């Protein structure tokens, strides 16, 4: 175990950064506010001739870090968007896709095989297509047929390019008149991100919320819970970042659904001597809260907390900050990114490489 008082010493923590972060993931996370600002500029400068009035539904098709931007957009716009919106993570598109569907092909590298396959499917169905990529096969094909293409900077791990995958598409949907102007929400979000970047990269030890949470998660199996309405995607982001950056399995579920199944798994409370689920004291639970969570969901969270508190080793309550929904979502996303980074240092692993994914892709390329 490396979670001890020596991490109150900022010099020792800095030594960990030098040793275990040779690719400087810390810089990528710290500069996310700048990336988001640049991404907004890219979105504002992009234009296409698609007639939004002819569109009956929208799909963002992508995987991993390239798809999470679509998930955030789906959650953020749910109350205002005028057509159905879906995120597709597959080789093929839903059967309903046709010439009245807007398909946004999202692949940061441009070479994601599932997304290339979905792109070909969209072409066969004569859907309206906009691509967003930093290059690769997707960009090559889009340029060849003069298709709308949002070109974003390359060279980053896809999970570290969230600003580029989200903000240009957000502004695209506004330009096509699917959602109201997000200008006010964007301004608040950028200001909040800049403030939090200063805090998370500057504060040391227990005064840094991200490091404090990472310390409580160290050596534990993280389980992340949140409401389903808007923060399911934030939940997914936390789990994905913990898995990729900290190299730790992370699980999760959403309210109220987990109250209808998973809650029973915390059965030690009502069945003393239960040995069906051993080592539950190795689990640390993170509960993501938002002030606008449904009132009944908030009640469910409190009752559920009492049940799992008798089993889990720790329960960490994390609350969103900000006024607008966009700012509140990104306040939790950014905290999760930093938490996963500090957890990587505590685990003595390099947060940047994803060797298991690289191996999988290499094996698939042989087939």
C-alpha cells in the first residue's frame, strides 16, 4: 500500500510524477480548459450546407473516447433537442437510418474499424453525414467525396481529446437549429474548468479533492453510482478513466434502476453470515450527486447509502458544481479525470499506455 502520509509532501508527489508519467498525461489533463476553448473556436468556424429541417433523427457513431462526446451531448440536450438522438457503438447502424438521418461519424484517429464500417453503412443508406476526426481513413474518405468534415488536432490519446469530440458537435447542432444557443453555458463551463485546473494541478495532499478521492480509492475496487437522467454519461466517464489511466477495474450502475436488481447484491445487511459475495470490504463506492437529481432519486440514494455502508469499506459522496447543466456535468467529469490520474500515480503505473487495447487491435488486424 502506498497511500500513506508521505504523500502529504509535495516533493515526493512530484517525484512520482517524474517516475510514472513520462508521457506527461498531467499536462494533457491540466490543459483541458485550453483544449475546450480551442474546440469551441473550431466549432464556431465550421459550417456545412445540410438542411436541418429535413432531418428526423440524429446518430453519433463512434467508440471509446470518440463516442463519449456524443454521450455528453445526448444527456445535455435531452430537454431541448427537437428530434430523437442516439449514440451508436457498433459496426452497423440501426435499421431506421435513412436519407432523413443525420449521422455524425466520430473517430479521433480516423481508423477505428467499427466506425469505418458504420460510415460505409451510412453511405449505403444515403444518410446526411458529418465526420469529425483528426485524420486517418475517415478523413481521407470524407475529403475524397467532399463530405462535411470537422478536422480536429491529432496526437492525443482519444480519452484526452474530449473537448475536441464534444464542443464542435454541440455547436453544429445549434447551427442546424436542433438546440438553443449554448453560448452562456459554454462560457460558464470554460471559466469553471480553468479554475479547477489551477486547483487540481496546484494543490497538494488533502487540500486537493481529486487526490483525496484517489487516496480513498487506492487498493479498492471502485463502484460508481449516479442518477440516470443526465449523469449516466459522467458515471461512464469516471469508470472509463479509472480503467484506462489507473489500470483498475471499475464498475457502476444508475439510480433508480440499481434499486430494482443490483441492490440485492449488497445482501450482507439482511443475510448475516452470507458468503456468496466475499471481500465486499474491498469495495469503495463513489456516489455522484447533482442538485437537480429527481427528488425521489435523492431519497433512494440516501436509503441505499445506509444499506451499502454496512458492507463497503468506504462511500465517497461527490457533488457537482456550477449553475448550468453543462458546467455541472463537466465539473464532475474533470474531477474524475484528475482522480484517475492521481490513482495511477498511487498505483505506480504510467497513465498513458493502454497495452491491452493495443494488443487487441493488433490481433484483430491479423484476421
